C-alpha cells in the first residue's frame, strides 16, 4: 500500500471554521488564496475554469457539485473574464460546494494556456495534469478523469 492510499482528510480546518467535506481535502478560502495546489497534494484535484455568462458552464455546474460531494477529489473553480457580482450570483444559484476564486489578473488563465471557457484540468495526487477537457464536461468524463488521476498518482 502506498503512503497516500491510506491518507484520510483532516477532521477540521481552523482556517475554515471547522468546516470540512466528508471526502477529499479540506476546502477553505485559505487553500485558494494563501496556499497553492501544494496544500492538496495527496488527493486528485479538479480545476475548472468558468464564467457566469458561459452557457456550457451553467450546464456543467450541477455535475461538478454532484461530483464534488461524492468523490475523494478536491475541486477548485477559477472564475475568469467575469464581473464579481455576476460570479457570486452564479455560485449561489448553482449551490457551488467547493472553493471558487476569481482570476482577475488573467495570470492563471495565461499560465494554463486556456482558449476559452469552460476548460477543466484534472491533476493526480502529485499535482501532475492527467486530463484536460475543453468545453462542457459530462459527469462520466469527470468521474472517469478523477479515477484516471487516482490510478496515475499511486
């Protein structure tokens, strides 16, 4: 058995007032603003670039919410090319249950070489990009990508 296979998520996170998911890493604002993806090493991570005006983003949002609740992966949303008030309304409307931050400087957008939204990257336990999905993501694609990342990171 590999070291990470038996790793359990912490039972609390002082930086998010003790709120932690039942599965996967603690997901709190501190994870996305003061820490890098290093904080969730040991878990597969789904990074989804989205915008509130993007129709395919609206279609896939419920799938991401469902997968975030049922898989042992961390989820991170990155809102790009958007107005902050519209983005907050999107997060409330779709009951987003994972950390989502705004890339106001387009730095992350540029670093990942995005061509538009939505785009999704699935990283393995070591932080390596295993899957890159361009366009609207199906629940099957998402869950298969997470499974692939889990196998790759062992």
